[in-house]
C-alpha cells in the first residue's frame, strides 16, 4: 500500500499537481487494499503533493477500512450528512484554496462530483489521472500474479463443472446455476461478470444472454466465465460440441484455435500489442471469416475483468513483463453458432505463461 501511495505522490510532485482525487472502487482498492462497492455513496482518496492522504467513506465502512491497513486520516460520514461539507472543513489545513490543479479519473467521475470539487477549489484546472493509474496497475507484482493464477484455476474448475452438467434437455440457466453453486461452495462470492452458457445458434452472439434454451445433439456449447478472488478477476471461454458435429463447425473451431495459438505464441516482452490482434485476425480473414470476428483480440485483466490495455490492432504500446491480459478470438455465424477460445496470459521475462489450463483442442462432449 505504502509503495503505491508513494508512486502517486511522486507523480504529483513531478507533474506539479496539487491534489489527486481517486474515487473508483478499483483504484481505491489498489491504493488502500480496501474493496467495497459504495453504490451511490461517496468513497474516495484525496492524495496530495506533500501532505498525507485522506480517505473519505461512509461511517459504516470505517472498521473495515482500518482492518485493511489504512492508518492515515479518515473522514467518515452518516447518510444524513453531506460528505463534501466535512471534506471542505478538513481540507482547510491543506491550503486547498490555493491549489491550481487537481487530477481526477476523467473517464469515471460524474459531473456532479466535478462540480463539488470545483466548489472546493475555485478556478483550479482539472487534469486526468487515468493514464498514470493505468500505467501503475498494468504491471502486476508477485502477489497479484499469484492471486491471478489461483483465480484462473477456479475459472478452469467452473468450465469443468459446466461440462459435467451437460445432458440432453438441460437448459442454459440450469448449467449456469450449477457452475456458480459449485464455485460458491469453494468460497467465491462474486463472478467477474455475468456467466455465459450458450447453446446452439445462441453461441453466435458474442455477448449472448443465457436463458431456457435446451441442449440438443449437435449444438455448440459456449462457456464464458470468471471469478473474483481477493479482488482480482479471471476470464475464460471454451467452446465444445455436444454429441455430434458437422464439418463447418469443426472448420470454424480449428480456425479460431489456430488464430488463438498464433497470438499466444507471439506474446513476449517488446512486442507491439496491436500486432497480436493483427496476427490472429489475418488467420481468420484468410480463412474467409473476417467479417465474423467483430471484436478486439482481448483486454487487460486484473482488478477489473476489462482493464488497460486494450488488445486492439491500433494499440502501439508494447508488452512488458508483468502484464496480464486475455487472448480471445472468435467466429460467430448466425445460422450455425459461434466459437470463442479465451485464455489468461501473463508476460514473463522471456516469454509468456498461460494461466488458464482447460483443454482447448476440438472436443465432442457426450
């Protein structure tokens, strides 16, 4: 915690920024080790160029904030209180009226909160902290990597539960319920996102919604799921066929698999991120399915299931040791169904490590 707070303070000093207000639950967790969803209530950190930080949160969270290791000043407020009044009183000792600029998470902060900050410091320039916080979070330390490895193992387990639940006539929602129930028995309170279990032609929607569709012979079965473990996410997709298949299904599966393997093999320090997308996409285009691969190759993975960097062909940043991201090409044919294969990838000193281990060769489940 202390090292991360000092990184922000050093950045403020280097950029001559008077204060940084951090209020997304993910960045608050990264800097404090305290994770909660405050819903509409204000929770955030005031970080200063020279002074010690201040944490503001609902009073109901005070004990947990302290238990997480926070030892600096805290402003706790009740629901009937306006926290900005308390903040204004506390900030007087920091000569806040003299501040010339304030950094905020521009992509995430509401206009009403910007207005509240501007009332605190009339005329201060609002600048962005998004880029620097992303740059800190994109490189995972050893502790984060270990949690991500364990989260990936649990994602693998979820897929295995789903496979074992498959039988003629079972619905998507029934399989989904079995997956999440078994994961909760292992202590998982929260999934990384809404679990997807899609049968047949429904797998042809990249973000399809599970429902009461029943499993029948010859269906594609697509699982897309992940867990939140100690504040960090995993994300895996596997696609199978049930009992029998046709050659078109196998053709698109093998094309996606070839594309995914090529992008993974290309993953190592110093490679332009966008080139991973280019490598995978070319294979799919050359096979005649380019228009059926409508999304980027993947995304960063960590406290958020979708975070920096975007694994898009336009990303000119380079891969660095400690980055964790997904590689998940897909082909989606409306009349047949879709195939997506996704793994969580860690960049190591000399190459990469695949964190998700579930078999991804073409498989018929019977």
